[in-house]
C-alpha cells in the first residue's frame, strides 16, 4: 500500500506511531482502531452518518489495517497499553459473530509481550463508587 493514498492526518498519525516508544489508549465506545478486525472496522465505518461510500469505507479500512502492522513489528519495540470500557467490549458492533471474532482478536493480541489490554468495568449501580485514587488492576 502506498502511503500517498491516505489522507494527510492518517499519514501523520502513522509516522507518530512508528516513532513512539509507548502508545496508551482509553476507549469507551468501540474497540481501539489498532486492535479492530476488518469486519468490525467495516461495521464501525459503515454505521457512520452521513454515510461513507463503499469506496471510502474500503480506503479507511485499508488505512487502518496498515496502521495495525506496528503492533506485530518486533523491531519497532513499541509498548502498547489499551484500556477499554465495559460498554465497548459488550457493544455488538456488526452483530454477535463480528463481536465474537473481535473479542477473540483481543485475546490473541493480548498474548503479545509488548501489548497490555485492560478492561474498565462499570460499577454495580447498588454500590457506591470508590472515593479517591484507586489502582486499576
């Protein structure tokens, strides 16, 4: 894939990610883009309003998938830390099977030595939230 095909902001982001020592991200509505499966990506981009054209969706998916290559690049030495809100892990983007394959992908990537994936679970509505700083397990 030629980088020239992608919008400037995507090329800039790719360059920054390639130079990063550590990438940390918190996502509360969908799975982080660096971890998304192609099916999940298509469902996310396909649900946008106003809608993307099929060609635009294809270009966005290609761009995102090429960005994901950094996770498996052992020479880059980048450490990744992703925190996902419970809602993002439960939201059936694209349907149950798409979500299932997406969660399987998280389990697979989470086994890599340079990747840490955490979940932030909602408090039980009957319990009081903790006060002050509480370490995240």
